């Protein structure tokens, strides 16, 4: 991981998210980009003292000073790049920087400064998970940074999960993290055990990582089972795949599951977008390549 993009609205949750972004950047010796997207408020009933372009320039400079003052509170050898962007849409502003700077990871909080802001930031995070071409690490307001030692990957045991696992391993390798690959099966699923054994063999044939295990559980309520599993094993991070469009029922169900896990736990959630994962996999991963550790 060479480049990390951190987005902030200067809320307390964003400060917690920064601790994760900074530690990840330090562990990977990665470039850190700190971003704030601002919107120029309309001026009603007041004469313009300067042109819109100059106002935008001054506002951007002021927000950049806020970013620098915020970073100055932390002791680190990292020298970030500070970026401010004016856009009426926070999501579009972030996506424009992703397109320009091509980070390997986006780190963001899930809560805002107020109830209204909280709803807004929540919708921004959801939109990022849906649209970002790179993985998004969403940090809940109650999350506390610790070394990333135990990671849960919630899997459907599909080929695309192997591509996500490849990237995940590169992210957590400096932490020597244990990865639990878990599938929660409902009663009406067919041949779940055979599916797990096939996926386990498929992963082990292409990825050599000794800190990985596979598990299958049954439950009527997948969200409840995952939530209890996270609490039981004191996990440091959860990983899920944002699926491409398949059947409408499956699509809505899975999006709802990702949304629930993202906003109802105190554990950071790393989301991969299946559409972009498949595209990057076709471009960058040659058949027969292996990851070793």
C-alpha cells in the first residue's frame, strides 16, 4: 500500500478515523493525503467584496490551514499532502481526488458533528462504498485504534472473494494479522460445506498466507450472527464485499447487510467494491500469481 486518502469534516469521529489512517500510513511507509471537501455558501443581500474565484481560493486556503493545524496535534514522521476541494457534493469531491491521485485506500468516519451532519456523513460513506473504485475503511464513532491483529472477512465463497483477500492480505501483512474467512449459511443454502472446501482449496492454491482460517456457521439472521461473532472474538476489523448487481432481492439484501454492519458496530469496516475489484483483477493479476508470507 503506497498511498492512503483520509477525508475529514473535522468532527470527533473524523479525528478517530485519522488515527487509523495515520497508523496505516506509518506501518506501510505510505504517502498520506488529508482531504476536506467544502462548499461555498451563497451570499444573500451582501455586496461582493471580491470575485467568486478569489473567494474560493481564500476559502480553500483557510480550510488547508485547518488541516495543517489538525495534523500538528499528532507526532509522526509522516509528511502529509493537504488538499481542499470545493464541491457542492462531498462524494463527488472525494471521487475527483481518488481519480486524480489514485490512492490504495480511503479512510473516513461514519458520524458527523450533529444529528443532521451525522445523517449526511452516513449517506456520504454509503455512497462512497457504492461508488469508490478503491477500498473504503469506515471508522465508527466508538472505535478505538489498536494493532490490527484479528480480522474477519465475511465471505460468500465466490471467486471474486479471492481477489479481495489478496488485497486484504497486502493491507494487513505488516500487522501479521490473523484473517478469519467466515460464511454464515441460512438453512436453505445448498451444499455449504462442499462450497467452503472448494473455496478453501481455491484460495490455498493461489495465496500462501499462513495466518488465515476458514469457518462456516448457520443462522436464521445473518446480521445478528455476524454482530455476535465480532463481539465474541474481539475483532479489530471486519471486511465485506459490495456486490455487483445480480438479482434485485440479493442486491438489496446484501446492501442492507453491509449498511447494518457499517453503522451498528464499533469495529472498523473495510469494504471492497466487486465491480472495480473484478476490473483491477483482470488488469493486474496474472493467472498463476501467488502471494506469499
